[in-house]
């Protein structure tokens, strides 16, 4: 079982979760990208000029992209999603499957005031697609062109992040490096880009330029030194360095890529050029260049309108088993009472061999409509099954209000197999409706999953195992599809306990200040209604629960906004044994203050054993990452077995970036073939911190200024903030579902060790008088789990030699180094010994891990030490370390 999380709640979360996969709808048809969605956030004030500028940006980006990819790719069709709160115009159409959840580009207010840099939310591995691109209104309107270049060029820079999983070729944290030429070079690609290194300072309207000074420790330029490109030059690469330079029209390729530079592209993509990564993509492999110039993109304007949902509920014989009918009704009642937003239209259909319309569409304006819908749920299960009848009746219900079913949602709950389901597959596909589906047990028809997939809906399943809690958790996210964030239902608690000798189930629920509106508490039981007590944070007993003995549930809606703090509950079972659950949901307390949210996902929807998977959970308040939370993933297989993983935001193992609010972990504990479901629980205490990042990763390059006729002409500086600015956050809890993924090819036979230790990517160091001290995060025997057998540490005076010929480099004696458990901090000190290369200015250090089966990790990132020559004796140089800077490079990154 999943400790502390509820089972009736399994179904409830399933209802919530069916909001639809966040996967992009973009498809490459011929050489043109179709189905691109640009969504304007409802928080953006109405401005029709924004729509015009979005069209212009995409149109110019399409031509630029076509030329940059050697006449391969362009934008063919683009939908612009208009917020519901903008006025109606006749040319606006109703969306079909398009929603905010599927948006490729979001036009929204900046992360923090003044932060208008375009960026791509990208926390996966090299070559894997990103989540979305974020542009601000001021950026789209052309008000930031001096700082980031024309918007169409910046769009292509971000599209390369999003679509092909490449990374930036600049590095604001390491702007300079010592090249193999022994010169200090600006981190860039290609090195053919000319410019001036300088310090540009302004006080009021008076600005001065100063020469860069050398830092005595690093032997590189000091922190305030920047590279200012020449405004007029001829170099053509690279778009992933500085897309705003007019001459730049290409991506760096194998011939001109700067493998020495300490940039993210080198770190994340094993020092391959961006064009090499793009050339290995499925997009590239499936296309050939075309001679004719591409047609301009076709734009469709879509306006979000009221939500329309029809519940289509299985009441066939299969629903008699495992208490399925009652579990479904508990969850649907919860969905109707709390999850679905006011203003939504809801209808209900149930089906066995035939379908029955139980409620036509009703617009929810108050609790009276919600209560009326509760009367329409099926009370008994019998007969055969006809899923198509249920769906066709749902279309009939919707068409009574809307002539077209475009954009409406059907929530299908089904347990049995139906050999005729494919009879309506084409009709469903062409309808424009979104089919979310929840399947009970192992025998639900696989075509149900396909139906959700082709319509942009989400599919999930609920295990029949007595210990499973999957239902409530899976339903929780159902409301997220096209609704504005303040309306989202937030799950704060979900617990389940089977009581035997001790009849009491006691606990607490934290209401934080970003939540608390429409707070709703649900309690369920198996046999007999329990005694229920609830106290608010001041200790006052609260509320009378509504008892629904038939459905074996009790619920309480707290009016207005619930008090912030710790609420306490006590449930007393009246039967032995008894299973009790408690689930608490809420909404944002204030529409002007974004609530804390958690989103969970796997790195892919389907996988083949033994390939590893990665679990991700992102915690945000608005667009600001939340750090320091305790995040736990529960992965449940078809048979009810649960794997529990602690997710980490430490920049090690599966986690790409430290302190970005994305918590990650490898998953390799495959039990069976078939469906697995992901749920995540996140909590933070008052020591949890919120961080405003100065440098958003994966963004368009900020241009500090230009060199014109030998003089620096500076641009407005980006708003300064301390890189480590963090503000304390109150205690909170959240639960999220990451949907379902499918594993195949799992072997039941004993297998050898398949997984090596993960690569060390955070190698850093400090220096003593005559020794080098290095630190890193320990990998595990299997990626980031367990403990490695040994570390191999090697050093060289040449970064290229160390990367390309690691096994031939000088090995450090590590007999005193005993590895620790994965994800703990390792520290080791050693004397550098003799390095034979002449004219060396740095020592480079790298590590490889070895597990008990002698499987080795990839060679680590490389750390460097600036040196002073102490003595030359018989052509051997002896050095003392001055300082090590963490230089994150995967291969051949810089020679010092």
C-alpha cells in the first residue's frame, strides 16, 4: 500500500487528473509544423495588437527557421488561444482539443516584474523535448528588441530548446574560459564572433567603459566583465549563442562548434554541436530539404468558453465487482460537489448494453445544481456493455446546448471489455471532443486508452487491489485543462488507514495562505460510519458533516476561506476491521496571488525494459520555483505493488539543474508489464524557501550592448537580484498525479546487473596550501540508488586529453576514499603530484565511478585549478593549486 494516501481517493484523483496530457499537439507534416498552440494567459490585459504581433513573430520565425535548418522546417499552422475574459469577436472559433495544458508557447506576465527574457521550460535530458516557451507581452510587442533581438529570431532560439532538446552556448555564470591557445576567450559559439571584453557601468545617464581585470585566483576576467559583440560582422553561427546578431543565421555544426567553452550545450549534450543534435532528431531523419520557399503560416483564433463536461458512467455487470460502483459514485460525487468549477455545464449518461441520459446539461451556478446532479448517478450494476452507446448519447446531450461538440469533454469511466468499441473510433476522432478515460481493473479495453490519446485527453486506471489508493489521487487533476490557475482544485491531503485493534485515525491538514477557498473534506468508510471530529487552527470544533450512508461517505464544505494553519481531525471507527479515508481539496485563496502548485510527469509515456525512466515533479508559485520541499513519488504497478522514491532537486543523477524547483529521480524497479501510475506528495515546512532565479536557464541571450566604431553602446541592464535571493515560505502540502505509463518486455528471469552508476555532474573544488579538495554528490550502484564500489580520479594539464583519453591520464591515489550512499556529499583531498605538460596554466580533474559488477559511469564534469609555477626541474613542472572553479563540461570543453 502507499503509506498514508487514500484508496477511495484513488478514484477521486483519477477524476481530477483526467484533465488531459500536457503533451504537445505539434506534428511535422512534410516539412511544416502543424498544430502549434500559442496561448495568451488570462492575466494578460486585453490588447488586440498582441494577436497581430504574435502572427508577425511566428511568420518571420518561420522564414528564419527554414533558412537556419537548410530549407527543412517551417511553421505551417498555428492556433492562438484567446482568454475567456477577452471580448467576443466573430472570427474567434471555439477550441477543439486545444487548451492551455497543450500550449507550446505561453504569452504571460513575467516571472517577476521586469524579467522579460524569453525562456523555455526545459528540465529533461539532451535531445528530449521541453515543456513550453514563455514570452511576456512586452517582449512580443517588440519593446525588448534591443536586449534580445527581433522576436522571430528569439522564437527560433527557443523552438530549438523546445523541439530538439538543445541547450544554450553562452554561460552567464562562466562568461570566460582559458582556451587551448592560452588566451582568455568569451564563452560563445563560434569563436569567429568578434567583439570586445569590457566593464560597462552607468550612473543615471552617465556611462563609462573600463578594461577587464584579471582575477588573481582564477586567472580569468573578474565577474563584472562582459563580452560585447561587434554590431556589424560576418560570422553566421550560432543561433543558440546570440540570436540577435544580424549576421547569425545558422546553428553551430561539427566543424565550427566550440567544444572548449563551458556552456550548457557542451555539458548536457556530451560536447556535440547543436546542429549534430538537431540532425539526429526524428524530425530531421523524416525530411529532405525543399527548394521552394515555404508558404506563410495559417493562423486560427480560438477563444476559450464555458467548460462543458458529460460524465459517461459504466453500470454494466463488471461494475458489481470489487465495490467498483460505489467507489465510482463516491468519486463522482466528490467531483460534482467540489472539483468542477462554477460556470461549467455538466451532464450525466450511464450505460450497460444501451445508454441512458440521466441529466441533460446543467450550468453550475451554486450548490443547488451540484446537489441535483448527485441524484442522477447509477444505483445498481447489471447487463452487458456498449461504450459507443454511452459516448453517442453524450454527444446528443452536448448538442442540445452547442451545435458542435468541439472542445467539450467526455469523462468515461469503464470496467469491462467491449469488442465493438472501435465502431465509433472514427466518429470520436472527428468530433472535436476530448475523451478523458478511467479504467477499472486489468480487463478494461485497451481501445479506451487509444480513444483518449487521439483526442488529447488523459487516460488512467484504478487498481482493484484492496490496498490500492489510486482512484482519488488520479482524479484530482481533472479540472486543470483549460481553466485559469486560480480556479484549479488543489489537493492538500489524501490518507487511508485500515484500523483493527486501535479504532482511532488522527492527523492534521495544513491550510497555507495561498489556498483555503472552497475547502472541501471527504471521509469514506467500508462498513459503518465513523465518529468524526475536526478542529480549526485555534482549536474550535468545526462543522457538521453531511452523511451519505448509501455511498458510505461524509463531506464538509468550509464556507469562504478556511483559516490558515494546522487543522486537526480525529476519526473513530465503529467496526473492526474498518478502512477509513480522508481527502481534502481547496482552491486559491486570492485570484491575485498564485497558489503553490505541483505538477508530476514521467519522461515518457511508454518504455521498454530495461531502459530507465525518470520521474519529475515541479513545484511552483506562479512561475517561481519552490526549493527545499520533501517530495515523494509513489509508482503503482497493475498488480497494486508500489515503489516509493524520494525525488531530489540537487543537480545530480537524474536531476538536470540544481535548485530549479524540479525534483527528479531514476525509476528502474519494474515489477510487471502493463500500466503503472504515478502520484507525488510534496510538503514543506517553514524552513522551505522560495527562490527567484537571476538567470533563468534555457533562455534567449541577453545582449548587454554592441560595439560600434570601437565604442561600446550599452543596452538597458536586466533587473539585478542576488543569485541566492530566497524568501521563506510557510508550511504546505500538495498531492499531484502524473498519469499512467506503460512498460513492456519485463523479464521474469534472473538478470545480471544492468545499470551503471550515474554520471557525476557537480564536481567542484577548493584549494589548500599544497592540496586540492574536491566535492561532488555521490552516485549509486544503479544510477542514483545504492552505493558505488570505488572512484577513479584522474588529472591532466590538458582538458582535451583528460576528456578524450581519460584512462591514460595521471591517476590519483584513492585508497583512503570509501564511497558513501547515493545523494550524499563526497569530499576528498589530494596532492596534485607531477604534471608533465609544459606551459600548463591549469590542472583539470575528472572522476569515474565503478559499481560492484565493474560497470563504470560516464566520465564526470571537469573541475579546473589555476596554477602558479613554483619550480622547473628536469623538464617537470611542479605546481601548487591557487583555486578551482567548477567547469561543467562533458567533453573537450576548454584547454588551459
